[in-house]
């Protein structure tokens, strides 16, 4: 996004702050390698640099263009109060992403302790002209959740931070400084100026996959109703959607299943989705048809693993048993990455440089 903007604007681009997964050498950009999925020192340094640039744009009544991408919540961060340390920010983010909460719920709590999120960045420059371009990893119409919405007000129906904390029983889990911020939290009534445009989103990936499937001779469907279910329910719905289909058939869905972490293993919701589907196929596939399930994150990183996801079919558990691998044990300790690593069924792309949520594909053939 930054390279595209630089190409488009040329010398009209006077200065910028870039926080991403790699550092860019440029006289125009101050570049930082932000943390993901947890903030790091560069996340704070990027915020300080952004504040300085925003103050300058405000003084000069300049034009600001924000490039917001999914995955940015941890990459640029600044606490709402001085008693919140980087360690507290990291602990809070870890607790939130592993408790099983939906992204809208996670972001409600994040906004309570952040000076960046919920329009915090944009409010630093009320006299500037603001435009936001978004690569979205949230549901359509929920652009305020992308990177926790640094330039957009939270939606009016967003859950309350304290209600989310209580629902997931995080009162004694989150750091004390974070809980103080949650209790003090009030959504800002100050409007955010500017306009925004979504460039890419999860539907872009779903449509591209479905188009490719048709080009390869599959009939198929996009499963828009399978999006943010609890992971066990979502996996069962995926397989149920293709059981009665005519062959060859391809079903595509996106979104992000809610996936609480139960153990200290490696993996994420995509790897666990593939593992749960493999277990389900091993137990219940009596049709004689062949199924292949792919579940992967479009950013190339699933949870705390270096993989994007994995593939599974009705032979996965049979091959696992041949190596004395107990799938249920790996599932119980949230260690789906290690399970698929030993079967050589991982999808490893490396960081893709974008993030439009997850993509799940099921193929059925004779």
C-alpha cells in the first residue's frame, strides 16, 4: 500500500510513517517493524512518530492519507494512561486473542486502553484533511474494526468493554492497569473527520477462490453463513455443506472462527479447523467420496505458528495413527501445528504482506 501510494503521489508525498513486518529504507518514510500479534518497542516508537507527523499536519492544515490493513492492532500502539506498560499491553493482547472472543469484542476492550484505536489517531489532527484506505480483515460494514479502527469511530452497537471482560471472565486475568482503564472507559463522542474506502476484503479472496474452482471444472458455492461460529460448530457446518453435493464440488467460506486456546502448543484457528475436520472425516465419512479441506490465513501466519494453515482429508488420521500421533491429544493442548508438521500437510507461504481474514476451501470428488 505504501509503495503504491508513493508511486501515485510522487513528489507530492512529503513524509510518512510506515509500520509493517519489514523495514523500508527511504528518505520519505520513517519505517518500523511493529509486533504481531503482540505489540513491541517498535509499535510504541511508530506511535510516537505518527503523533509527531499528525501534529505537523494539523499545524499546517495538510492532507493525511491513512493506509490501514488487517493485523495492524498490535503493530502501532500507545497506552491510554502512563500506568500501562508495554508488558501490560502484551499481556492484555495475549489474553484477548486466546479467550475465544469475536474480533468486535476484542476491539472493544482494546479501545479502552489505547490512545490509538477507535479514531484516536485521526483525532490528533482535527484541522487536517483526512482520507483512509483500507484492506479489511473484518465483516462488510465493520471497517471500524480493521486494526481496531485508528481513524474511525466505533460502531454504535459495539459491545461494552466491561461486558466483554465479564463475559469471558477476564477480570482477574488482565493486568490491573488494563482493568482500571476498562472501568474508566467511555467511547469518545468527538467525531472523526474524513472519509474512507475499502480496497480489498474477505469477499475479494472468496470470490477469487470460487472463480478459480469454476475454471478447474468444479461446481460450487460460497458459504456466506459460515463465518464467525465457534470453531467446533464451524467445522461441522463446513463438512455438512458438501456431503450431499454433486461431484466434483467446491465450497468456499471465509471469516474467522472463534477459537479459545486451551494449551501451550503451537497453532491457530486455521490449523485447528483442519484438525477438527480430519477427526470428523475419520469418524463420520461413510459416503465413499473423497474430501479435501484447506484452511489458511491470508496473511500467511496462523496463531503462534509459522504456517498459514493446513490441508486434511479422510486419510489424515489414518496416516497419523501410523506415526503414533493421537489427534485428540494435539487438539487438547492447542498443538495442531506440530501435528500437521509431522504429516507434512502444512501450508507455509511466509508473510504475504496483506490480511483479508481466513479462507476455507472444501473439495469433493469421487
